[in-house]
C-alpha cells in the first residue's frame, strides 16, 4: 500500500514539474522545481492554469 502511495505522489510531482517547465517555470526564489514540496508545485500549477500562462506569456512573481 505504501509503495502505491509513494508511486502516486512521485507521478503527480513529475506531472506538475513537467507542466510547469512546459509553461516556462524552472526555478523560483533560487529554488529549483525538484526542491519544491508537492503543495508548492500544486499551488504554482493552479496559479499558472488559472491565469492562462504558458511559455509565451512568462511573468515573474
């Protein structure tokens, strides 16, 4: 059971990191995406999705 949960968390992190990179976000406040918590990744992903940002409309927050 724990292995399945770990795998699910890992896959979700990878999905969010890939989507943020696709949107042009690689690093924020000198912290690379792979260093972010799942919660931080989800929050940033929601922000990007809500505001319709992609690699052609990069903003610095």
